[in-house]
């Protein structure tokens, strides 16, 4: 027990390089068992042990340093025991850089009427065949231990929005008790870093209570959950304004499920180090590109004979080789290559954005960068 508490036993170590003089933004490095990540970072989402449409080589080419995967989906199919027999998730999917897995809490809560929450855990029916299952802090930790991801997330409850105060208070207190159980169940703290998750909805006192309780449990990193669940953007920024300063400075801070260009910049300005979001990969597959000049809906008729690239400022594989007219044709025909080329571009765009953000922090000019970025992105 004593050894277990010692900081240097942890699987990941956060190194703060500098804080931007114009803002609260932090430049750092996260040392993990599968390599060093430069922060702030965006993590592409690979729910089913694949970032949809991308090979690991392609992901590396566009600069992905870490990807996210999901406990719930891999538990349902093909099963964590199978992945463990395959040699772990890294080997199974041929990705040798860091992996973070979400605990399944959020996914199970998204099942709506298919689930029942108790102190012990959550009972739910599979989205695949309706079969009955149970996830608990112990089970979510056991699954993530078997997957072998570098960073594993606590089993939490993300309260819906809106939710009344008493509901959110009960929920965050249970999330703290569940974190204690995750930590006790975690078998490999020297190989896998367990991150706690601050909840508390949109209530200042409840965010403060959750941050106090969660950070009282010594862990190698902390996340902010329960945001980007339908609340107005301004409300999320306000919650970040008072919650981020309650997190320890010497640990990484991860804002879960957030990743539009606005939210990335606003999050970084407030001191967030890690983000993930399905947005860039999801909209790519239905034909929308994020570019330096804003969103481009490739499907639109106006691009039928547009023989220029998606983004004049982008040097990704897609922009170096293909026109909007061709991409529009592929997307309209539902050709797989269309989804692949747009995914390559969108991920490259967000990863490049974060690289630019890191450089701006290094040079104490993040506010200037933000202004320039949005002038082009929104044309104002
Ligand atoms: N908890 C977990 N995963 C998440 C969230 C959360 O609150 C969110 C909320 N935006 C996204 N993913 N475990
Ligand atoms: Zn591009």
C-alpha cells in the first residue's frame, strides 16, 4: 500500500515546460510507457480499436501522438479477454504509441432507458443484441487492465444536462466513491495511469466539491467530465474558468469529449492539456471538412467544378493531391476513399492546429494566434 502511493511509481509523468505569459495555457510533456506526448494535445478517437478509415501508419504520418479507445465497445466486442490473449490492445491493433481508454461509464450512460444505475454499478443492455450486462468500477478497471492502455479512466457518472442540483450532488458523490474503488482495483499503477474525473454539472459549488474530493485522491492525472453535454458554450467556458484552477499544477488535465476548434482554443487558454472528440472523424465521413477558412461541406453543388484543394493552407496528403470536385464526387458516390481522404485532412487539420498552439504558447503569443485563427475560420 505504501509503495503504491509513491509518486514515482506512476506510469505517466507530466513535465510542465512553461505557462503562456498572455494566458493560462501550458506547454508540457507527458511521459508514458509508449513514448512522450507533447501537450496540449488532441487525441483522435478509435472507439472499436481503430480510428475509423485510418491505418496506424497514416495516423503517424499526420502526427497523432496518442489515440483514445473505449472500454464499453471492446468489452461488448470482441471482449477484453480476447484482446488480452492477443497480447493487449497495442499489439492487437498494431499501434505502438500511447493509448488512453475511456472507462465505459459515459457510453453506458448514453444508452438511456437501456440502463439502471445503482451504488454497485450500472446494469445495461447491449446496443448490439439486447443482452444484459453489468459495469462497475471494479469491472471497468479489470477490463482496462486487460486492454493494457497507457492511461485508464475512472468509472464515473456524467450527469445529463439539465439536471437538478440534488441529482448532480448525489451523482458526483457516488463518482468519488467509485474512484476509490477503481484505485483499489487497479492492478498495474506502474504500467497504466489511472485518471480521476471531476463531475458536478453546471453548479459552481458542486464542481468545487467534486474537484476537492477527486484531487484528494492521489493520481497521475485528472479529467473534467460532464461538459459539452448540450449546455451553451459560454456555460462550459465559465465552468472551466472556476474548475481548472482547482486541479494540481503538476498533473495533466484532460477535458473529455471536447474538440471543436473553438473549444480546443478556449480550453487551452484556461489550462487544459488533453482533448478528444469524434467530431473531425465523424463529419469527415459524411463529407464535411474543417479548413483554415472554416467548414467546407464538400457535398455542395458549388464545388462540382472546383478544381482547387480543400484548404490552400494545408499540406496534408489529401490537399497535396486532390481537388474539391473529386472529393465531392467520391462522397456523393459513397466511395470509401472519400471518407478516408477527408478523415486524413480533418485529423491533420486539428493536429496541426494543436502544433501551432504549442508553438504560440512557447512564444507567449497564444491570444494573437487565436485572433488570427478565428478571423480566417469565421471570416471576421
Ligand atoms: N465521462 C467519461 N467519458 C466522457 C465524458 C464524461 O463525463 C464526457 C463528457 N463530455 C465525454 N466522455 N468517462
Ligand atoms: Zn488537407
